[in-house]
C-alpha cells in the first residue's frame, strides 16, 4: 500500500512537471490578463487573501480565455479592469504573471516523497533479510549458565 501511494505521488509529479517547468521558465503563449473581480477569503481575523479572476488574451489575439485565475506575486496591486502581462502554459484554470511560478518546487517534493515511499518497503525487506542471516552464537539456546549434557 505504501508503494502504491509513492507511485501515485510520482505520477502526480509527472503530470504536473511540464506545466510547472514551463511556468518557471516563463514559457507559453504570451499575452495579457485583465482583472475582472477578486475572490477573497479571510484566513486569519482581519487578514484576507485574494485571488484575481479575469480574462487572458494572447498578444496575437488568437487565444482568448475567460474566467481564469492569475498566479502572480504582484496580485495585491491589481484592481478591477487593470491589464497586466501574463503567459498561458495550457493549464485549464489559470495563467501566470511576469514573475512566473515556483510550482516546480512542489513537483520536486512529489518526486522525492514518492521515491522514498516506493523504496521504503524494499529497504525494510532487505534489512529484515540481513538481520535474519546474521549468525547465531553457538551454545545452548537456553542461554548462559546452562551446560550441555553429554
């Protein structure tokens, strides 16, 4: 079961690797994001986190996507109607701002955790075999102080 969980994490990492690396490099369809509305929630009393939803338009005008989330470290400076540089890596629900993304860190963590979980049962099994192979001291199995009778 542990190995299956590890495999699942590795597969999830593989699925996310392409878009995450593209976002880290700033690769994808270049264009602009126009903020439409902020989606905010209170995560601590008096502290709100907001994500901007809006529309992406490629520089050549061939790609127009509506209702996307902008992933950008500069989101706090956005206001409704403001347009900023963005790029689209093909993710179904969001585009990235000029700063790109550090999602690749999550992908690396998924790979490492998955590999550890997949290897753990194999390492444990190997250690168990090595322990079983260790020679037992000769003598009476009842322990010291018990002499063998002839």
